[in-house]
C-alpha cells in the first residue's frame, strides 16, 4: 500500500475487504443453497459457502432473523470459526472401549507429544579450516555432536497449538523454535507467534531430521546465518480460496542475531525504533499435483530488513524454490525421486555502494528401496559485486573474493523409520583458496518418542 | 495507483469465488478409501466424499501433499482410522487446512476406531524394539466386514448429528448396509469355510481382524517385526515353519513389494494371495464389492491349494 492512497480506491479496497469478511461471516448463517430467490446478487444473499464457519445448517426451527437477533445480543460479535464443542456425549462404542482409556492409543490423546532427535557425525576434512558454517554441520575432524533436539508439540486448547524445538549442544541449551499456531481463525487465516524459523524458501523452515544431506547448503549460512533465518515475531498466513493450493505468508521478526539474521542487523545490537527496524518476510507457495505420482511445489520469497552499515541502510533478499517429487502410488513401490532447487539473490546497501550476490543449490535424491537412498547436490555462491559490476569487499565475508562451488554425494540407510545412517563425501571448491577441500562424514540419527508428522 | 486497483479487483474476484454455494449438503474427507466407500454408502447423494489416500498406497506412509490440506479446508467432516495409523501425515494437514471444524475435539472430526472391537491391544508396555507398533491396538480393522458395518453405523450417527434434517436417511442407509453385509457374510463364510484353522503366512500384521473373522491361523509374518523389511535368515525360518505346519497360503497386501512373498510361496509351495489394500473408491467400487473381491481371491487361493 502506498502512503497516500487516493480516496476512492482506498474505499474500494475497504469495501472489497469488508465484503470478503462479511462473506466469510455469512457462513455462520450457512443457509441451504438459495433456491427461490436465486436472483439476488451473491454478495447480498448469505449463501452457504464452503470456506468458513460451522458447516451444519441453522439449528432446526430457527429462522435467519432469529439467528441475527442472537448475534445482536452478543454485540454483533459472531465469533466466526470458533470450533463448536462436541455437545453430545461421547458416542457409545459398540463393542469397543473408549480409546481415551489407553494413553497414547490415538494420536493426540496424550497432552504432550515429545520426541528427542540425536544427530552425530564422524568427520574428516582435508582443510585445516573447513568452510562449514551451518550450526548443525560437522565442522572439525573427529566426532561432532550436530544436535540433540527436543521437539514438543501439543494442542493448547481449541484455539491454539503449541510447538517447540529446543536444541541441546554439549555446552548449552537454546530455544530454536517455540511458537503458537492458531487453529480457529476464519477465512482460512492462520497466525503464528513466538520464536520461529521464517518460511523463506524451502529448506529454512525445516530441521536436520528432514534434510537429505548431513549439512546445510552454504547459501543458508552465508545469507541467513548458521542457524537459519528465524526470530521472535509474528506471522500471518492465508490459504487463498483459489482452486489450486496458493498460500500467502507474511511475517515480521526480530532482525538481530549473528546466526539467524546475518545479512540484517546481525549482532550489531541496534535498537528497534520503528517497524522498519524489523525483518519483513513475504512468501507465496503454490502446489500443483501434476499426477498421482508427480507433484510440483513452487515458492517465491522475499525478505527485507535493516543492516548495520549505516543510517537506513537495508538488505533485500529474494528467493525462489522449486520442488519436484516423483513417488508412484498407484502400485506397490518404494521409489521416491525428488529434485529441489533454491536460489537466493541478495542486495545490500553499504556506505556509497550496493552489493549484490547470488547463492543457490540444486539437489537430486533417489530412494531406491525401503531402506536405501542416494543423493547429489551442487551449490554455487558468487562473490559480492558493487554497482560498477566489480567484485567489492564483502563486510560479512571479506575473504569471499571469488565464487565458490561445492559438490556433495551421499548414501543413506534407514534401519527403520526411527534411525538413519548416512555417508557423505564432498568437494568444496572455494576459488579464493589455493586448492579444493575434500570432506567425508558418517552421520547417525536416532529418533525416540512420539512419531512426528512429516511435512511435504 | 494501479496496484490498488489490482488489489480491489483481486478482492472482488475472491469474494465471488468464496461465495460460490457448496454443491452437496455435507463435504466429507476420509483418510482411506474404505472409509470413503462406507461414508458414501451411508450418505448417498447427501454427501460429497473424497478419500485422501488411494487403496494402492501404504496407509502408514502417505505424502502430506498440500492439495490434501486444500481438500480438508472445505470439509465438514474428517473420518480417520485412528490408532496412530495416520500419525505420520494427518496432523500437519489438519493444522494446515485452517479449518476449525475438523480439528481434534470438534464434531467434524471422527476417529472410526472407537466403533471397533479392537484386537492386539498390547497388554504390557511396548516400545519400538517391537518394531513400529500401534500401542492402541491393530488399526487394520476394515478387512473385517463386521467392523466395517459398525464403522458405517458410527459414521451415520455423526452425519445425523451434523445434518439432523436427514438423520433418518443416514440411519436407514446404515441399517441397509449392515443388512447387505450380513447377508453377504453368510455366503462369504460358506465359501471360505475351508479356511477355518488353516495355517497362513502373511507379510505384515494386517491379518488380525481378517483371521478373527475367518478363523484362519496366521502362523508367521514375512516382516521380522512390523515395518522392518524381510531378511534372508528370517524368511528361511518362516519357510521351515510354513512347510512344517503345511501353510495353506501366503497373504500380502497389494501396496507391499511382493518379491519375497512370491519366492516364499513358490518354495513352500503354497498359493500367493494378494489382498487389495483398499476399496477402489475413485473407480466407484463399493465396500461390499471390495470385500467380495477379497473373498474371491482367498477362495481362489484355497482351491489352488487343494489342487496343488
């Protein structure tokens, strides 16, 4: 929105929005599909629409006027989307005990789903100073504790669910994520609040358990920091009513943290004086089920926030992510092939110049049996260039004067869904160094506790 | 302010889309096609039913595709098997659907396992050294038409609660389905009388309810433990036992790779019987037809065993 909206248009938007909201609230009345007076324009006649509000028709024997009166008694607050409670007593269970009598018998009956995930790796590097910057990357010769993650999830009440990921290292504890998610907002809206990984791109919001590689692509640690882009803040997302999956997400998060907002305020300790001192992120995700076996997901992301190099200097990051997944489901098969590509373009205002650089990775993973998979990944990061097109000194990575690419291949073995062994080898070619570095990892992951739900 | 005009146009377009009236009275989404077929039998034209998984998919391992969250967004009722069968993929979709009506604890969420006489509920504390166990009991109850009928009646009650105007219709349909299944069962049981007490080898522990109904004796499983793929030494042990006990057939669901099962069946020798993992709801198959086909396959296996 521009700062000076011209009145008619502003009004038009307001009207459109209010109509949209009223359409959503009209669902409270949820009349049966209009039959006699079908000539009324859709926006006037409250119609049953599939998007919000309780689905049941008006309680038997209640007219819309009576319903309106009830709503008026509540000050017009129709409390859209408040989940109805199961008014009836639990159904009688023919020949069955109540599942509630068995703790954990059905998903979600215990109050807290908890799981611990242990990731450790033995590593060997040819370089004395490996360029591993990810917080969970193996980064030195010998044994590395990548993380011990405690993942906690639970429904709070009919309105919120709670999720947290607490990570223990050998020397401390950190709150990686702890946030609430709304469950009952109207109009397909959802809010997350707390400390969370932003939804920028595809990999950022995920944890090592969901990765196809032992370490994270350097694009992430270079642009966002070793922990990935996260912060305290709030996020609003909307599942649009379009016929295909389009999810629009916007978030406002704290722009500080060397490992979480590296291209923004990082560890400069600048004070927040206005919303402009926060990181704003916008994401559009679209999903296309091309066939039973083939799925395609495409995301566009943008993030903007202040950087500490001077008054009102800003950093903008634009990204796109593509995910193509082939998994036959119309016949017995363990095959899974996925192609994942992310590209990030970064633009930073620094005193007297604007620096731009480009970082990306592409990975192909092939699960060829129930227990085995192999994957390959190529990564590329360019040196930062100034407005004149020449390589400039990068205040965050002064040594990064030439491009860097890295190739990794791995082989994964899952004894069961709850344990994983992964061997990975990589050639890291940072052109500002005399020679390419080689590395090899053998990583082990163990998962115990509640069976987590997998995101797509 | 072109952008404003665009935003206004977009809002207007979305209003029109959002105001489109729902086609069917109730929009039901089920996790598995068997549940979809039962719901359709009970709801008839009063419900629009969609299954998230296909019968050819392993119900333990379904991808949580965002398009499924889209289906859930408009659902009035979500029916699932429960007993942790869908634990790896359903919860995220429920949250992602942003639909308060189908969250746990809402009348629009129905866990069908509450209507079933559960089997294999572990009497003692279990952990995953036993494999991927279901601590609430065996979730593969829809292979037994008696449990299927009970679930159908449960679905009818919930539909009646959500759409009280048509309550009588739902209950009548459920009663009719129960009667049809009971009538068919008499004939099915007659055809499969030879299975009573017959030793049978299966791939996964999906046979609990089927064995309970038909009275065969599952003597061994190709999976050493649930979710753990067969290995040579275990299969060798199963083969020895199957020959010793004169196993009548080898059972496997269509969504598992049948390489080891085929080999074992050849070596025993015993017929290999493939059970369809679910109703082909998309092609219009009914639950009764699905069970009937399963009975036909079992019968073929039984007769082949006699001849062989």
